[in-house]
């Protein structure tokens, strides 16, 4: 009995010493891990702010893209800090990095469509085929740009509707930007029937164009005969206007053209009515 009691006491003392050694060892590990976490957290926040400010100073660099890269730097630093913390407790960091790589690959395959939108969003922000406030048109979507995000682009259609377009659908198709250049051209077509003067029609078209202050004088408006046949001819008026008021100008020019033809037709009818008729 005494021997068993002695063995128990000796085993207890050995376990206590081992526990004390482990406590001392892991206490330093815990303290070191806390210090690493604090320093890493502060360093990640500092690097994120420094990267965002540095990228924002680059002329033409989008703020959304700057925030994305700054946030990516922060998360990379935090992941490295967590790996270092686990290394303080004897965890094999090589296996952790391998597991992170495998997890990243699996997540990438699962979110392939999302990552495609992110890549397209980055390219749209870098190359800038359109900006906020510009009106664009593709085979699938058209509208005024409200916001360009990393995943999707927000637009407002011409009839006042909200539309959200994934970035991949805007990157893989031709885009027509109606607002990028300051001026735009427009053409009006008029059919001149047989017997009417083409020269008078051209002069009338030029007078209508020069009478609107929104029509640019450089390039100057021009008229030309586009097609001709035995019964009629097609005369076109080509003029340029500012992109900001192009739509309103084209509508007013079309209206002015119709009123001018109505006035000329009424004048011709009045002349025919007032002309003396030969006596029978």
C-alpha cells in the first residue's frame, strides 16, 4: 500500500511538473500569438489605408478598383498573420498553406461565374469604355451608367427603369458609347417627287439647319442627293450637334422640316388658287 501511494505521489508530481512546463511554454506561445495578432491587425489596416491613398493619387484610377486592391492586401496580410500564429503552437504551416491553396482552388471553381464578373469589372474600370453618366448601348442592354461595381453595373434605361447588368455581359460584347465624344452627326432624308426642284429642296434644308442655333457650323451642314430614279430622288441633310442635346435637336429638326414642307405646299396651293383661270 505504501509503495502504491508513493508511486501515485511521484506520478502526480511528475505530471504537475510537466503541466507547469507546458503552461510556461504555451503561455509564451499565447503571449507571442497575441502580440502577432495585434501587430498584424494594425499592419493590415495601415497597409490597406496606405495602398488606397497611394492608388487614389494615380490620375484616372477608379476609387472602386483602389478599394478592391487595398482590401485584398489587407486580407492577404491577415491570412499570413494567422498562419504565423498557428506556427507559434507547433502547427505545420506547410500543410496549412496547402489546405488554403486547395480551398482557394475549390472556391474558384465553385464561383467561376462570379470571378468572371470580377475580372470583367476590373477590366472595365481600368480600360474605361464607359463612365458614370454616359449612355451606352449593347446588343442586350442600353441605358445611362449609374455605378460601375466589381460584380455588376447599374444602369437607368431611357424610360426610367433600373437595370443591373453583370460585368461579363458588358465586357464580352461590342459597346456603343453615345456620350463619349462631344459631338454627334445626324441625317434627315427627304423624298423629292418628279417635277419638284431638287436645288430648292436642298436650299430649304440648309436654311432649316442654319436656323437652329444648336446645329454646329463646323463641320458645316451639308445636303446631297442620295438616290435617284425616274419618279423621285432622295435628298439628305447631314449636320452635327452636341451630344448633350443631340436627341432634342434631331426631334426639333424633324418637326421644323415637316412644317417647312407644309408651308411650301400651302403656298403652292394658294398660288394655284389665286392664278386666273382661262375662260371657256
